[in-house]
């Protein structure tokens, strides 16, 4: 009871401190917002794309955020008690006390329990599952019933974290090898009782055999392709949101095969793409897998949606004092487990760690995916009270080196800093946003991106002077990425053009590298130059556009069309006629080009050609007023 109250107090304090933080609110397209939306309206009438347990948990709370968070920290505190009791059953009371301290002071556990994400249930579910498994392994007189309950808990866990199915399969294989047929049968029956309703639901609703959810293939591809680095990265053509992944993965797969696919087929197609790469690059695939396995036990927070590193360092909350993390749990957990390596029952229990680590590493690694390991390692850390041999200490030191290895990973802290600045600007807290920028720009992973996103948001809010200052900072940053610099140049030029700051716009145009400019970029900048009647820069930009090879006839025609307009602005009629004539050959039925060609002929004194092109303009676009006015002027000029 004391442990439960202590855990509840700590988790409650974290919840109170973070309850109103703007970055934790379930808004927009974040996973938390999608879970809430599904809980309130019901999931789509298709096979589950995401694991379903958390959806039903939220529905049971009435989709109330406050009720869900309160229940999550209650279950988390109960999970701490289960972890304590499990440690006591394997290592005795002294060891259980070690586990209690570690579980309460592991900040990332409490942090996940105060978010609206499925990971909030993982600490309780893994603690419950391995507590029941401990009882089953240690009390043979109740073997069948105990293993059935353990199987049911494992299946419930899998409904929240589908990769647990790999551990379930591995543990079942271990029981088979040990000829524990009764335990295996009871465990499988317990799993089947819990999993079968979801399988039946998916078949009834979508007529598809999906055991839990259908996003496994996409996740496997994200973690196994030529650009993968072991962490989450968006896939080209697929929006990085739950709805985007569900819809776009189907579109991408169907476009590739040329016919409709159901959810299991889409998943299999992505598995196939990943395995094609693995077969083609086996050495690279093995190296990547070993890297992912190491990342599964690493200290760095691998953020997905929310960065624990940011909330524990940059936000005032009790998380600052909850210092325990993988850097403590990984070495202590493995060293403690090494003290019972002769116990076959314990090895069956501890098999969760390698099997679950494998189930994470075959996909990609994120902190919330590896969270269950921390609970298990906190339980195994109880064994350090029995350390006696140098080999056991060596195991701990080796795994500690893995946890602290300098991989140079990004914890997502800088991205969260940027997100908070953007949110503050959205809410109109401009002074606080600028204060945060000044506070974080020296420690930010990529300060140019911080300045750029803040500048974009200030510009959207109409705060153009603030935006201009930040854009100029981006341009002065020598480490800025070329694409980011180009975007900043374009956006700053637009601000100067919109505010008639002609000389400043021309200064920005002078910074552009015309040698590497794309057709689209040259066209954009050329039109901006025309907006401020800067004909010479416009000619330069449109000349770049027509000089680039493009297979798109329409794009080429538009480039020549605007080049002609720019020459007209400079009264270079001969050059304008040549460019507009070239455009007409490429886009013959373009009314604006016909009109400007008429204008160029009129300024050159060729009134007959001017009249012919003006009439052609009106045939293409009868309501084009400038062409009517030009034709009327030509008629007046022809009159005696």
C-alpha cells in the first residue's frame, strides 16, 4: 500500500504539472487526437489499422481526457506494486525494494502514463502479464489455470502492442522445446480467448482475416529499406499520421500492383518490398538490425509524437527529479538476471527481454515501443542484491556500455522546442515565443530550422517585422541546409514584395544561386520580380527557367510566356516577340499568351498581327477585357 501511494503521488504530481501543457493536448493530426476521435465516434468500418485496446479503454472512460489520465496513473501505480511483488518472488524482499525504488523514479514511465497514447497502458499490462507468468512458473500445482490467465494477460497486452505476438510465439516455442505441453496448451487457450473476438470482428466488419491490426507491413518497411536508420522516418507518398498511413499505404500499394488490395494484401506488399531489399543487401540489413537492437537498449530518448527529453529538461515538472532511465536499468537489469542464469524457470520468464527486444528491432525503434522492457529490467535489477561473481558484474558493464554508446542520436528535444515556439505564436504569445527562441537557439540541434518555422508562423500571424528578422537570421546561418535557405529566401522576398520594399527584394534576389535553380523556383522568383516591376531580374529568372530541360510542354510554354512579358516590361520588343512566339508554339491555345503577343506586335508597329492575335485571344476567352480594349484601340488607330 505504501508503494502504491508513493507511486500514485509521484505520477499525480507529474500529471498536475503537465496537465495543461500545450504540446500534450490531443489536437490536430497527432496520434492522441486520432485515438480520441475514434473513441468518440467509433473506429472506421475496416479491419483495425492500429492496435484496438486503447480505443476501447478510452471509450470506457467516456472519451474523457481527465478520466483517462486519472485511470492511467492508477493502473500505473498498481503496475508498480505488481513489479514489486514479482521481484520479491524471484529475488526476495531486499531485491523487491530495489525494484520499487527504480520503478517509482523512472521518469519516462510516469511521463507516458500522463499522455493520451496507447503506451500509457504498457507499464501496467507488462507488469500484469509477467506477474501472472511468475505465478504460473512458480506454482506448478495451479499450472493450467495460472498459465491460462498468463496467456489471457499476454493477449490483452498484444491488443495494445501487437509486436508482443512475437514474444508469445517465442515463449510458446520454448514451452514446446521443454515438453511442457500442459502449460503450452493452457497458455495458448488463454491467448485465443482474448484474441479471437478481435479476429472475428475484423472478419465480420471487413471480411479480412486480421488477427490484431494491419499496420505491421508498413512498420516493417519503415524500419527496413535503403534509407532506414533504425528510427521512424516518413515514407514517400504516405502522410506521417494514422489516417494518412491507413489511406496512403493502400494507395501506394495499389498503384504499384495495378489493382485493388485489401488490408492484409497491402501489409504483405510492404513486407515484400522490405524483404526484397533485405535479400538484395543482406550485409547492410544485418548491420541495420544490429544497430536497431542496440538502440532498443540505448539511453537516448527516441521520440515519436512527444519527446521525453524535452519535458524532463525544458519544462518545470517532477520529471527533472526522476533520474532513472535505461542508463541505470539496462546494466542493473542484465547483471541482476545473470545471478539466476541457472534457474530454468527464471530464464523462461526473462526470455521476454530478448524476445521483446527482437520484436522491436525487426521494425523500428521508438522510446514508447521499448517502454515495456524498462519494467522488466527494473524487476530483474532486484537481482543485484545477490551479485557475487565477476562475470555477473561484467554482463552489467557490457550492457551499460551499449546503453551509453555515443550513437549521436537525436532525442527530439529540439523539435519539441520548435513546436512550442510555433504553438506560442499561434496563441498570440509573441513576446514569450521570442524569449524561448533566445533561450534555446544556442542549444538547438538546428537553430536555422527554429528560426525558419518561427518566421513562417509570425508571417502567417501578420507579424511581418518579427518574421523578417528571423528570416534574415536564417540567411546569415552558415550551417543552414540549402533547401531551408532557399525557402527562407523565397518567403522573405515575398514579404518584401508585398510591402513594396523594392530594394530589399532586389537584395534578396541577388543572393539567389541561379546555377542550381529549378524551373519551378525560377518561375516563382521571376513572377515576384515582375510584381515589383523589376524587369531585369525577371528576365534573368525566366531565362534560367527556359534554359532548364523539362519534358512538360506546358511548363516550358509558361516559362517562355513569362520571359516575353519580362522583355515587354523592359520595352525589348524584338526579344519579347521571339519569346512569346516560342510560347505560342508550345501552348497554342493559351489566351494570355495570345494577348501579350498582340501587345508586343502593337508596340512593334505590326498592327495587323496585333489585331489578329487580339481576335484570337477573344475567341479563346470571349470575356477577356484587356483584349477587347486593345482591339478597340487598334480600330481607333486604323480609323482616318
